[in-house]
């Protein structure tokens, strides 16, 4: 990742996504040679000189003050997360010399204790590149039951959520009709990581790999959109328990920069909540269903929590069958 033009690329891309009418400028219907706002229009809106803004966008000026960056953020209509990202990019462009590489990541003992405290609620620990550092039993079963449950303990083989979403058929099927939104969220969080960790070579390698292997990733990456880690709700289609609508909540791990715990929950009293209970009781699927391997497609359903009766057949059968003896508590890998 070449640091110097990164700030300019962000400014140029976001400028191109705005039309004069979006920012209250008159549009006289003339044919515009460039998409979006011209440089002089954005400079005028931000109250900075055109020559200075041009040097900034071209990567020739690396000393933009916080006040200038805030003015550009207002002119571009950036939200708080995007504004913070703009400042991160500016700080990265001012750095000189060789930077120390980030230390290897691992889930500490206290983090694993917290992971175990979630019980049967699916939970995973993610690192700054969205690598899976640890998961509990149901977290593994929900997000990647087709993988070795112990694989997060092997740093060179750890699953990565961005790689799974774009390159793994199981993950694409899991997010079902919400896959495009999930994919954009993943890309936006990678953009955020690039601004916060500009000297991470493994992050740069991940982005390069995804750009080479996924045209969808390349298109979304070029939009320079940024997403924050917070609460997101997705419709999901699990190969074992069917359709669910789950809330994915993110918690920052104290004293571990860039590490987060993502926990999945469902609204009480819904079939999605019942499906999560079934997932906790059942074993972990080791392969995709035969119908998926044969390329079967389904028509998405749309009941109130994203579950339909046909996809819940395994759930109905299991809930009426005799219960298994008490199982051991969820294990955090």
C-alpha cells in the first residue's frame, strides 16, 4: 500500500461521488468533463485555495492541518467515522522513515475467559485485519462450521472474515440475500483498518489477494467507503438450522488494540432464537448439504424475522425429538 497518494485517492473518489446539487451549487446544465464536483468547487466549499487543494489531492502536500481536514470533511459531507478516517490517512502520509511492523496477534487468556462467558451465544474474536483469533463452539458452528474448529490457533492458517465473505461459498450462502450488504460492510471495515494500520504488510497482502481474486471486492474497494464496527442485522441461511435474522454486536477488547469480539443474538421469541438454540444443541456441520453442492437454488422467504417454514424443517423435527443428555459447556478455542 503506497501511503502518499492514499489521502489524495480518498479525496478524489469522494469528490467524484458528489453532484453540484448535492452541496447546494447551481447546475446550469453544462456538460461536465469529470464526474462529480470539480476541484475548484470543492476547494470553494471548504474555504481553501485551489492550488493548495490540488497539491493535497496529488500527494504533493503532506501537511494538511486538522482544521483544513475538518473543512474538507464538511464539504464532502463525511460522517464521523469517515472524518476520523480522513485524519488517519493524513497522519499516515506525514510519517517518515521505517516503521516497526505490528506485533503478531493472539487472543489473551482474559479474552478467552470473556469469550467463554457468552455461553451458547455465538461469539468470535477478531484481530485488526479481521482474522479469527478465537471462537466458541457455537461461533464456529454459525460462521464456519465447515472448517477445522482449532484452526484459529494456527496463525498462518487462521480464517479471515473478508476472505471468507468474498472467496468462500459457505459464507456467501450463509449471508443469503444480505450478502451484498455484508460484503460492503467488510470492505468498509478494511478501509478503516488501512487508515489505522498503514504499515501492516499482511493487511496490504490481504487486500492485494482479494483484489486479484474477486472483481466484486475490487469494485467495492474503489468506492472508498468506510464502515464502523457497531451493531448490524443480517438475514442468514445456515445449512443446518435454516433461515435466521441475527444481530451481530461488536465489543472492543480492552488493552488489545484492534481486537474485537463479535456476538450473535436473535430477538426473543422468534424462530431465529429457536434456531440458535438448536445450533447450540446440535453438532457442527462438516460439509455443505448435498443440495448446495449440486448447485440448488431457493426462493428467499420473507416472514417477519427472515425464517420460512420450509427452511425450518430441521428445526421443527429437532425440537419435537427427544432431547440429548446434558452437554458439556461451550468450549472457547
